[in-house]
């Protein structure tokens, strides 16, 4: 008589589902904690006038809470879902409609000379944030089955750039050159990773640089902003004021900084310390050491995301994770480059740091997609 195998509670054991990459989760958590500290330092003095020094931090936490839900959902959706043609087309259609709506007077919110926001049910958000993610999803899905055409310029590379180029032009009308440019930069990087020829991409890069330069040069105020970063202190009364105050903040922080909340530039000297120039607050409060830590965290995020991408066994997952990682990393290093004066002044927020609940929610949702790819990579 043969011995029967034991049965555990009458149930079959199911294979355990692969977990997400914990390294990326840890880096994301550290970035958001540093971001909340910087946001508190940048906003508490104004928030006190409204009766709560933590007002902006609480608003950011609401966005983080929503982002955590979105990240949990997207991390559990198999990344192949984002390769479905219906999903890709729906994402592109929604982002294009939103980009058109924001340009309509009376519909888009006009603020500080730009029409970049939509307000729905009391919540404001930038449609360009949705467009960036939709562009990456489109390129990852399309490149995964059109790799053989990438060797051709007019039949391979150029057709794939039509959708990002349309987004570029629509966002340029807001105007928002930095966000529009970041979409094209990420598109070119994804094509490079997919195997496009260097000379074709260099040609596209030169063409895009020419378009951006002409666009910035034809309007006097944009031309002054483009040139002010060379010597902002010579234009302290005009376009160079914001960058000059940013450099003063970073310089006054020294090696170890003045301490949390002890910086002075946020007291109505530095414009937008809670959004575009929050990295200057990091430099003033935490010094060079704090700046190095933040830059190291973004580098670690980029490395972890790219490691997930190259570990993924299928082409679509690799391109999807790489594109979303590049999207976040490019935005971070453009912002930091602007704040320290090595790039012309633009209005691009620092991911996971700058105030904006919907922005951080979408960034966390994008990170969730990267984590979904990591499940496949870990298998």
C-alpha cells in the first residue's frame, strides 16, 4: 500500500505572487520624506497666517494618500495592460482633449501669464502631467513591435515622433517650453534605448533645439529669460531676480545649512519657494550636504528604475519602465539645473518635492507602473 501525501487543510497551495522591488520603494519613501521637510520649511511662515503652520504639508499628504492608492492599483495591474491598443488610444485621446481644453479662454486657468491648469471639482491640475505619462505608454507599446523600422529615419523614427510632437506644440501654446521639451527628450531617450541610430536621433535633437531656440528668441521676455542665467545679478531688477535669489539662498547655506526652517530667502525674497525653486530651500536649510543627498536619491531612483527595466524579460516592460524612470529623472535634473543656474530659468517642478497634490499623485501612479514591471523582472 502506498503512503498518501498529506493534505493541508484540504486546500491546494497556490504559487506566491512575485513582490515588487523594495529598493525603489525605499528610495521613493526617502524622497517624499525629504520633500515634506523642504515643503514645510518653504511654507510654514505663510501658513501660520492662515492658522496652521502645517497647512501646505497636510495638502501634500492628501495628494500622497491619493497617490498611494493609485500606486497600489497600478503596481498590481500587469504591465501588459498598458500595451493594449485600446488603452493606449484612450490615454492619448484623453490627454489631447485635456491639452486642448486648457487652451480655451474661460476653461483653462490663467495664472502668471500662462494657461496651464484645469480646475475640476475644486481640484487644479496640469494636463501636461497626464500627457507625459500617456506619451511614455504610447512609445513603449509602439516601439515594442516596430523595432525593425527604427533603422529608417522617415519610415521609422519620424512617424513615431508625431504624437510627442503634437503634445509638444500644444504644451508650447500654454506656454510651457520646459515641460514640452522634457516630453521630446524622453521620447528620444526611449528610441535610443530601443536601438535607433545615433545620427538620426542627433538630427532630431538638433532640430528640436533649433525650434526651442527660435521660440524663446522671438518674444523679448522669453529672450531675456533665456539669457539671464548667464549673469542673473546683472538683471536683478528684471528676469534675473529669481535666479539671483536662488543662488543667494544656496550660497548662504554653506556646507551644512542654516537648519530646518532657518533660511531667510523664503521670506518674500525668493519667488515660488514651494514649487519651482524648492531645491534652493534645500540648499539654504541643509547646505551642500543636503543638496548632495537629494541629488544622490534621484540618481539612486534612476538607477533602480533602469535596473528594473534591463531585468525585465520582455521588450515592452523594459521600455515602459525605462521611459517612466527617464521621465521622472529628466524632470528632476532640469529643475535642479535651473535652480543652480546651469540651465535657463523654466517653470518645471521638482518631482516629489514641489507643492501640488495632483502632480505627486500622478508621479506615484507612474512609479506604481514601474513596480508592476519589477514583479515580472523578479519572476
